[in-house]
């Protein structure tokens, strides 16, 4: 959506929102995005379908502001917290218009034994999303991490491994056919120097595995938008350039790569990627969608006020990159509360990377993002 369309949609939505404020309890779906791309947030809530978010979301939630700005705002969801903690589920419902399973669509969860699938937790998240007018980012089909041991220690031939990958992608995408908005088909395929990561897939199958994965996913659900997703590709650098070249080449060959996901795992000790809009513009020119898919901004603890300011700025840099890019569809945070962040477990001594604190209180980064969305949506 371009700036003009965004503004027009924003005004239409704002008008619809004004009408809706008089109906305080029943939230009528006001899909002001008629005629705009499918990613516009309809904010529809099925009457009686859900225990959370049945009242009209406040006009200042991130999802309401994002809707006016013409994008979705999403969060990674921890399935245990969603099932077990009401305040967590309430925030997911109120603040976000798309969700990404943090772990439960990954290979080790969905196919723990060869040919045996378990979609229980992922199905629960898809049902939650449906009940709350949210779209689902499927994450992910092919990665080097969180693979089951039967796969990593199986010592399969190239032909067997290719067949296993084909079966896995087909089974998972077919299971969720029609339910997934965007799939992260290939995750973290590159090294920082722009070479392909030397993992099980490259090692056994060669670089052609990337095209195969996209073709198989497309065959199983032709309507899902298929993404390649990676980290350290926010700015223009060797890795993002290699990814750009790959996507360009694949599209020239007719491979259905339709989106580029920029993870956005940042750390306040490095400069924020101020050239993100330039980087995203070149992907935009290729005709693919883009999204910020896993934003969080970590810091060494204990943090001081300068760290917090740098965090606000880094979050804003990522969001602004999306808002300035015509076909950027969504901005997703990798978890929203410090209570369940993956950061302390992986980056020793670091934390406080999210936009709500451990008690679900919004932090200054939350306010900063809201301000940018407000600007983009014409307030
Ligand atoms: C992380 C999850 O947040 C953790 O809970 C899990 O233990 C490991 O994976 N890039 C990705 C995500 O694409 O899937 C990762 O998620 C974070 C880095």
C-alpha cells in the first residue's frame, strides 16, 4: 500500500472508528479495507466466540493504530503462557492483529517422529487468532535449529532427505491450508558474509533446496504468501545483498518467493540500522512483500536511561523502515513481555528486550511505536 492509499484507508478507518465508539460493547466489524489488500486489519471479532477482547479495543492499542497506518502489528506467542496466563492472553488479543507461533510450528514440535505429526498446540493458536480477528504468520518450515534428533542423526542419503523435506513441507502446509497468511518457508539460510549456511540442507541437498522448498509449499497452499526470513539483514550489507540476489534470481526463474522477512533482533550496543528503508526499498522494487518479523532490542543488565533511549530508537527505526516501504505488510515483535523473552537464555547477561515489562506494563518503546503508528495513520 502506498503512502496515499494508506492515508486514505486511515481516514476511512478513523471515520468508522468514530461511529464505533458509540457502540461500547458489541464490536461491529468495520472492514474499511474494502478495496485495499488483504493484509488490512478488519479487527473482526466473532460474537461470543472468545473469552478475551470482546469489548471494542481501545483506539490507542497498537492494533488499532496499526490498522489506521495500513499495516498489521504482530507478536510471537508463547503457547504455554497463552494457555495458562489470562493477562498474557488478554494482551495478545487486545494489542495485536497478527500472531506468530514462537515454537509450536517448528519441526521438532510438529513431526517429533518420522511421519508422525502433532499440530495440537499450533491448532490452538490458529483458533485463538481466528476468534480475535488476527492473521497467522506460519513459522517455520525449514531451518537448521529445533530439528528432531531422528532427522539430524538419521544419516539419510540425499534422495531420502529430499523426500523427507518434501513430505514435511507438504504435510504441514496442507494441514493449515487456508489458515496461514504468510509462511516463513526458509529461515536463516545465510551466513553473515553472504554465503549459504553450511547446514544439513546445503550439505546434503545443495543450494537447490531453497527453490524446492518454495515450490513444495506453494503447491500445498497456493494462497499463502511465502517468505524467506533472516537476521542481520536490516541494513544494506553482505548478507542482505546476497539474499537480495538470491530472491531476484529465484523470481526470474519463476520460483514462488513472495516475501522477505527481516527479523530485527537488535542490541543497543550496536548502532540502529538507519539505512533500513533503503534496504527495504530494493526488495520492494523486486515486487516482493516485506515484513519485520521478530523485533526485539536487548541490552546488557543492569540497564541505564541511555540504554532505554537507544532501545526506543531502535524499535522506531525498524517500524519506520516498514512504514516507509510500500509493500511492507507487518511489524511483529518477538514476544511482547520481558516475562517470557528468549533473550536471557541465549545472550548471557542481557535482557529487557521487549515492549512490555514483566508485569505487562507498557514500556517507553511501546509508547514510541504507538507515536510512529499515529503519525503514519494521520493520528
Ligand atoms: C527462538 C524462540 O524464541 C525460543 O523460545 C527457542 O528456544 C529458540 O528459538 N530466530 C528465529 C526464531 O527465527 O524462531 C527464534 O526463536 C529466535 C531467532
